[in-house]
C-alpha cells in the first residue's frame, strides 16, 4: 500500500532552510516549521537556531498552549517565572500554559548557537502575556506559530489599557 503523503514523515532539522528573524541587537533566530509541512494540525513543532548571546523571542507565557523545548546543541539559560536555569544539549524543557509564573525565554550562551526543537499544543485562541513589557497578545483562527493568513484576530495591547465590560455599550 502506498502512503497518501507526498513526502516521508521524517525530517532532518539541520537540513531545513531557515527563515531568519531579527529585532534590535538582542533578538535573532533562524526557524523552520517541522510539524505542519508533514501534515500535523494539532501539534506544532519548529527547529530553532539562536546565535550566541541572542534570544529568539521575548519573555512570555501562554494561557492556552503548553510548550516543550528539546535542546539539540549548544548551551544557554532558561528564564522561567522568577528563576533562571542552565540548559544544554540533551535537556528537555517543559513550559505549561499558565500566567507569569510559567513565562519563559531561552537565551543562547556566549560561545555557540543554541539549537532546539520547539513543540506546542497549537490551541487557539490563545492569550499571551509579556511580563517584561506589560503587553498582552490575543490570537484566534490560528495558534501562535501557526498560519498567520488564517488568523481572524491578531491583537497586541498594553495590559494597562483596560475598559469596563459595558463601556461604550450605551
């Protein structure tokens, strides 16, 4: 029996073409989707390479999505809630959904890139908090890391920009 899939369900992360993202001096990463191109709809996975001394994304937490990071090469630090932990090749990091106590960020060490798999439960909608900047982000239609074209809502606001439930409703 022949598989209905065009490609084999096996990928070598180090052979994937990377999309580079940068922001300022602190943030840079090369990323490549793994799960979606191979047909996964409810499991997100991407390969990430973070240059020495850089961060891929700001310190954040997800209210709907669990994340797991499998460190493939290099070393660095994990910010998790109020704590920091050393990470290196062979470590598996689990960041459950929650509030600022589960906020997380991986930072590559000073001497070599940090390479890892980022795996997510891909639930949407999701609300993310960014404790360092006080921002809130809401995604609906496609989970964080998913197809941006499928998003019905992509909202970024400051956490102190509040309104009452009935404000403006006459």
